[in-house]
């Protein structure tokens, strides 16, 4: 059985989240006769299309409207060209394969549901027209789907409330590659040595949009700094439409020396920033399917402080981190959660080591691949 995954980009160009989720599936290119490939958009540095292993990269091109439109038509053409080789299609992103839908619909289709597009757009401040358009695009794919996979029961419930229960839906949590990741050695910087104290780093890896709650986190860090905890550093990884507003907030709070905006980073730098942190913070306000970032942090022995939103409590529970789920959505509770981590670093480190072991016990791709295979076979009506 040959399976084609359609995604937006590759983790080497956009670390974390859905691209990393897809990449883990791609790490097992052939399992019991199942061969997988993925078409995605990436800044490959050359025009046209580039094949690398089981990936087919479509060049990102320019940033103008016409360039973006041309990119989607090119993506559709590549899908159409390669589609005859495959038996089954898995969708992880609706925008990239939009113009390929007429061809995709001819094949058995599985949707990996990573969130309600229309709701996310509205929360992020997009226009009603933009949000509704995304909703219609999502609906078009859903109508062609034979099965839906989601990472949490929270998003399964959202899907059922929007589209009913006629389409079978399966919850499979996020997954990691099988090999344990070794943490880079944490070395003190010159400034830390001269200051005589080690900095306490918190890290947040998110797209900088309203629903991610980064502003609340910045305010919480400012409150800890006002308590005299001047060795706290917040590392913010990611870009997005809220970046300028967040930088203004940091400036107004006069904490520029304690909050670092790293922007878009490589996988290696992302790993280094995570590894030198005491905890990953996930302050999402609304709509979080599972929080792959929680699993990715646990892979490096890092606990995640999360809000009780969507699938985040499920992700925390999977990793034995129930006590790191904040009680409510207030900035006060977020501040208190950060404070407890600072005051109990040794315990937090032990919890991180345990989370790492549980991550590979409960979420390794080897342990979960059978569930994916079962769905592939059901959709293809092949008896196992």
C-alpha cells in the first residue's frame, strides 16, 4: 500500500507542530508493505520541485499574492502528477493542497484534524470573510474524507459538534521517533559567570498569534521580576502577526533584558534553547488540539506548564505531568505556576526526566504505528 501525505512544510524549515508530527510518520517509510511519501512546501533555494528521500519539496517562491497563488497551482500540479502512484491520501493541511482537491477526492482520503480552521482564524483576529472561507475549504475536504484522525478527545468532540458522527474518527496522541534524544550539555554564559548566578530560562515555542496567550506569559514573567527574581529569562521562539505588539508590551514593562525574541530558528538552535530551560510554557488561551510542543519538550527531559485548554491536559497526563496543568486561565495562576517551578527546580528536573521516559513509553511511533496502520487498512477495505 502506497500512502501520500500532504502537508504545508517540513520541520527543517518550520520546526515543531504539524510538520514535525508528519516527519515522524515519514521516519517509517516502509512498514509491512506500507510505503509513505509526503509533498510539502519549503524554501529549497532552487526553483521548481526537489525530491529528497520520501519527500517532494515544492519551492516556496515569493511572498506576493500572485507568487503564493502560483505556488498553490504548482503544488496541485505536482499532486496530480504523482497521485496515480498512490492508493491512499492523508491530509494534514488544507491550504497547500487546495487546488488539488478535485484530484485528491478520487482517492480514499484520511484527514488528520489539527483544529477548526474557521474558529482559529476568528480568534487570531482574521476577518469574518477570511474565517468563513477557511471554514468552507475545510468542509470541502471533510466531505471527501473516509476517516478522521485527531490527537485528542477534545478536538474529536469539536469535530463531531461541527460535522456530526457520520465520518469515523479515531484519537491517536502525538508521537516521537524511537531513538532517545541526548540533551546538549548546558554551559554557563560569560554573563552568568561574571554575575555569579545562573540564569533561569523559561521557553515558549509558538506561532505568535493571539490565541497562544504569549502576552499573559510576558506579564507573568514581569511580575516575577518585580518580586526581585532578576535571573529569570524568557526565550520566545517563533514568529507571527503579534510579534510587534508583544515587543511593545515587553518595552512598556521595561523587561527587554529578560525577554528574548529569537524568531524563526533552526532545529539545532531550537533544541539548544529548550535544553537550557527549566520548563517549557504553553499558555494557550483557546483551541489547542494536543500540544505537540509538550511532547517535544518531554523528549528533551523538560516539563511543560500548560493551561487547561483543549488537549493540553491530555498531553500532560500522558507524560505524568498532571500537576503542571494550571488551575484556571488567570494571569495570577500562570504567575504562581512559574513561581513554583523556580522555587522547586530540583523536583522539576526529576519530573522532566520521568516525562522523557514516559514520552518514549507512551508516545513512540513504534508503539502507535499499529493504530495508524489499522486505519489505513480499514479505509482501503483490506483485511489485516
